[in-house]
């Protein structure tokens, strides 16, 4: 698997500070509900009642509070506070909604400050659990299903690695190291 470095750049200038959660589609019914295309792997969390979703800062900067959500035939239907009829729901069609990125817990004691943002992973040395250098994290791609680490391997090959605990069991920002346990064939040079 390979990608060019240009694929890690985002056309949306807000992507570095906001994470896209969904795009609003057509209205559903007459009471202000909308269909959404989810770009998150945690829709139950992101669309929970009282969750706040934001439009990109460059537009009108609106906040939408989820009143209720339901899943129907692999699609999500949301009702936002203050959107109470079909006309108001139809006006939202095509709107992209975002959340502020969260600091990731690295499972350390609460008295230690050891969280990180995805952008903090860029530049870390990727190693196997025995310390073998596998490459460097050259980018992080935030995709709808999951984030992908762009690893530039020692001879220059670029591979995409799913950022999941089974493959990335350890992240040590302070030491500048990320430990990978990729299945055979995931990295091009190993």
C-alpha cells in the first residue's frame, strides 16, 4: 500500500483543528429530522443527546445540539434543537458538521499529563516491539472509518497503517517513538 505525501494534505483548512463527523442530507419527515452521512466510527457517541456539532469556522460558525438520534437501515437520522419543521431541515442539506478534536488517553495514571493529538504523531520514529526501526510517521490521515498513519520506511516506501490498538500498541510522545505490530505485508519493506 502506498500513497504520495500530497494525499495527507487536506483541502479543508479547518481539518487541522476540527474533525469532520457528518454531512447533513435530505430532510426526514415533517418534524425537523435530517438524514446524515456519518464520517465517524463512533456515531453512538457523536450523535448522543446533548452532543454539540459545529459548522466550519469559516462559514457561519453555527452550533447544533443533538436532541435525539436513531439508526435506521444503516443510516443515521438526527433531530437538532431548534430545527422543528421540514423547511428548516431542508435548509441544512449539504452542511458539514465537525467536533473539536479530543486528547487521546494513553492509559497512564490520572496524575500524569500524557495525552496527545493525532497531529503530534507526525515525526515519531516507528519501531517494532524489539526496537527495530520501521520508519517515520510522515502524516496522519483522518478517514471516516478510522485514522491512518502514513509511515515513510527507511528506503523511502510509504505505507498506510490503520491507527488501531492491535497494530499500534504503544505511543510514547515524550520518547518520540510509536510501536507497531503490523501483520505481514502491511509494510512494504518488512
